[in-house]
C-alpha cells in the first residue's frame, strides 16, 4: 500500500484570508477646517468603514487647490479610487470658475464639489430653500440669523446640522430640479 500524502494536512497549503484593499478616496478642501470636520463627521455618522477617506483642508484658492491635488495624485505612492476637490466660487470670475471645473474634470479626472457662493450656503439649505442668488456675506448673515452660534471651524459642525440633513437634501434636489427646468447645465449657473 502506498504512503499517505500530507497534502491536506500541510500548513503551507492552507488557504489564507485575503481581503481586497479598501477603496481610497481623497478629498482636498479649500477650507482648512470646516469642510474637513464636516466630511469626517459625515463619514462617522454614516458608519462608513469599508472605504478609506483622506480629507485635507488646504486653505488655498481654488486654482492652487487644483494644482496641489494634481501634484499629490501624481507624486504619491497611493492609487486613489476617487479624487475630489471641494471649493467655493466666492470671488472667482465666471471664466476662472469654469476653467477650474473643466481642468479638474476633463483634463485630470478629478471630481468637483463646489458651492456657489460658499460652503455656508449648504448649511443654509438645512433650514430653508433659497432660489435667489446670495453673496458669501449674505449667506453668513442669514446662517447666523437662523443659527446664532455658528462660527467657522466648528469641530463638530456636522453634528450641529445632522438633524436637518433631510431638509437640506430636499432643498438641494428642489434647487437642482429648478435649474434643470430652466435649462441651466453649466456649473456656474447651478447653486
């Protein structure tokens, strides 16, 4: 009779649990803290653990934000599954804004999340629907009227607004539908 094989007993043949790596998302924000705190709060609240998210707040203009992001993606030893830049239109001219959005999306395959005129506009949508153009100054004033304790760089900014997030989502959808009905397709004309 032949010798029994150790094939099924061999530790070297044991199947190892190999998990695929988590997708990695890079979000680079114009603001140094507010947006960064918001995205990390959102991630924690949503219980997102199957994705690695790196959020960087640069405190730079939108143009230099794009350049920083391009360099980071090019020079890092990390392959990002998604790359985002987050910025405000603020004082950018219409041409500068369109140029940055176009370069990010079409030339660099970078996703863009922008607010017109500013990130505080997004917070305002947690309270009310606005269908008229607002300046950054208007947004901050209206936000402080509705939420007197608001100040930039709240560490828990996401949690200050989380109970009204569905109101904000509905107001944003309503605004998006309004723009679609009016034929506004350029980013510049969509809050």
